[in-house]
């Protein structure tokens, strides 16, 4: 062994010794100095605890209390991808179904000869309320759809300024037409709920497909099961739209930003299904069935039409006024 | 062209709120609106950190995507701006924004939020640069004057950095290497789909 090699061996040994002692020695040193890295919060840590990062702000705005809410990205996905698809499929799907129904079954006509003896089906207040709600619904539906499809369909045609101006007015229309709509729904509920309570006749009506597809005669009271479904669908749908719409109209009064996102999702989906359902209602109340429109248009129907479509109600009407002479309509007749 | 970004070095932020005040003053921001705010996380605990937050000028900005009148646009420097002439005040951008940047001058009852206001990266709006009409709607246009956003420029601890994303990321990385710690570039993953590992 040369002196040089011995020297190397000693220095290697010393180095190993130093390393061996240095680690525990460091660990045993007093840890009074804080380690800012170990104690600091970071995004990864916070996102493991919660899906958003909340903090405290000194400005008097509670809504700005959060730092990052990645849920905004999810809401964007819903609003820009899911919602247009849901609304498109529901509305175009319903239109397609109605066109096919019309092509297959055509306009439903009854086998009756008009007697000319007309009886009151809907009083003025009922018709007025119905058409008020209908007008509001069309405005609400179109202004609502503008939020989804306007920039895709109308903006390229109208140009950004005209479209933005129109959207501004449609937004106000949406916010204000909601009120007469809701009042009308309330009136309709009070006036029609008694005649829309489910009964045994409805089961038979549903079993026979409502006679829509021409499978024999079906009995019905003032409203058949199909109309009852529309009534309850409209009542519950409007309730959901009113409650969610109210939360959207007065933002952040009942819920925070994530709650607002959820509310707008609920409002959008129910709105789309509502529009699709009302399209079916419009179809059957106009081109789909003979005599249906005049009931809500003029308020009166032919006594024979009544027997054909609402036999139990027609019987009631006969009992209430057995001596009703042909061709005479008594506007003072009590509601039946 | 640069791809501008904001970066708040939370280990330097002392929650002095000077950025908030400077922003309000520079742009004559209306009462009730804060284009920038300082959020304190784990307040009072040893791990407490404060982060100055405003519009992050996101890549593929969610606000722009959800706007029903498409009033947003992105400049060549990647600043996300909007037109108050087109805005209908629907509030969608606030729901979509991960950082709570959009602000409205009114409380919001009956859809009367007014035109949305947010951080412009001191870059004004669609009006002609450095005009009175631009100033009244969007505040001053420091970028057109060749200056960076005031909040970052006057930050006393140089916690808030503004400028080209690559350059401020490099500055932050260097700081983290030198001092040996860093709580990360807050919001970068959500805004730009990237993080800085020191």
C-alpha cells in the first residue's frame, strides 16, 4: 500500500464518518426556525379537502369569498354542450314524433253529425287565463331558447349589435312575462283542479290509448286522462320553473355560485322538456283533433261533440239543463 | 406576440390590498365592483397564505364560451376582453368563471345587473385605444401605453407578477429554487391547464 492509497483510504473513512454523523446531528438540531414550505397551503392539498378553494376577503362581498371554483368549467360544459343537445333532442324529437303521428293517423274526426246545439265548455275567465298563459309561455319559451341557440342561429344573420339588442329585450321579457304566467297558472289550477283529480275512468282511457289510435270509444269526464296529464305536468312543471326561476331572478339571495349553477341546470332541462310537452298539447288542440280548438277558442262545443269526447261530462250537462233548446247558449249557465 | 398571464407568489403576498386599491383608482371602477381581490386561505393558521386574484385571462375562457351574445374576444396578447355594448348582463359568465372575476354594477334583481365589468389586464376594450369613451367604459389602457397592469407594477413585495407567461414563470421558478419553497402558481392549472414546478 502506497502512502497515497493510505491517505485516500483515511479520507474516505473520514468522509463516511462525517456523513454518518451529519444526518442525525442535523435532525437533532433545535427546530425553532419555521419551515415556510412545510407549513404553507397549496392548491393540490386544498383540492383534496374540498372541490373548491374558499378563503376570507376583506371587501364586503360574500360572493367573492372563494379563490377558485373549477365547477365553472363543468357548468360551461353543461351549458355549451349538454344543454343544446337535450333541448334539441327534446324539441326536434317531439316535432318529428308529431309529424309522424299526423302522417299515420291524420286529423282525428268523430263520427257525429253537428246538431247545432252548443254547450259551454270554457267560460270567459278560463279562456282568458288559458290564452294569457299561452302567450306568456311562447314568449318565455322563445326568449329562453335564445339563451341557447340565439348566438348559433340568429347572431350570424342579424349581426352582433342587433342580436345583442334583441337579446337584451328578450331577457327583460323573460323576467317579466314569468309573472303573469305564474298568476295564470295559479288561476288555472284553482279553476280546473277539481275536474283533474284522477278517477277510475282514466285507467280505461289510458288502456285504450285515449281512442287516439281509433281503438273503440272511450269514456271521459270533463277532462280525459291525457288532459289531466297535461294539467298536472303544466302545474308541476310551472312550479319547478317558478321556484328555480325566482332563484335565478334574485341571484345569490338563496344560494351561492355553485347553487346558482345547479339552479340554471334544473331550469334549463325542465324548460326544454316543458316546451316539448306543450308542442304536443298545441298539436292535439289544433290540427290534431277536430273540434278541440273551438272549445278553447269560442268556449262552446257541439252537444254531439261533447257526447263523443267527454260523454260523462255531457251527461252531466244534460242533467243540469235537460230542457236546453237546440242552438241556444246560456252564458249564465253555472260551471259544470 | 406574448402570451400574457398573472402569477401571484403567495409566499410573498402580505395582504396589503394595494393591488385592489390601485386597480379601483386607476380605472375609476364603480362602487361595489372589485376587479381584483385578495383572498386569504387558512386565515390565522400557520399555513395561512394570501392570493391576489382577478381575471386570469384563461386559455379557452369559460366566460367567452357561455356568453349568450358572444361579447368576449381575445387579443393577440391573449387578453380576454369584452364589449359592454353587447353585454346583456345575464350573469352567465360569473357562473362559468372559476375565479369569480366578472362583476356587475347592480345587485341583480329583475335582471338589472347592468353591464358586466372585469379586469381588462389594463388593456381597455373594443373602442379605439386611449379614448375617453374607452376609459369611461373599461378604464385606462396601460398596455397601449407600453406599460404592464398597475396592480403588478406597484406590488410592494413583487408578489404579483404580470407579463409574458414564460418570463414570469421563469422568475417564479428562480425564486423557488433560490429560497427553497413555493406554494405554486395559484389558479394556473384551472386557467391555463399547466403548473409551474419549482
